[in-house]
C-alpha cells in the first residue's frame, strides 16, 4: 500500500504544507485515508495511507 508523508506530498504537489494538512484532515473525516504518526530522525512525521 502506498504510504506518503504530508511533507512529501507537499513537495510533489508544489503546495504549502498547511494546504496539504487541510486536505488530509478532510480526507480523514471522509475516511478516504488513514494517518499514523511516526518518529523519523527525531521528528514526528504524519504518514498517510489510502483506504480501499
């Protein structure tokens, strides 16, 4: 399953991180994506996965 961080998505789409976080929140409410917080190199990273 495809897993992508909010920061990676922002870079790929050339959007601001805030805009991406807003879209992620909307997708979570509609249960289209599932998010998990992971610690990578000492930083919290929000990873999102598509739900089918």
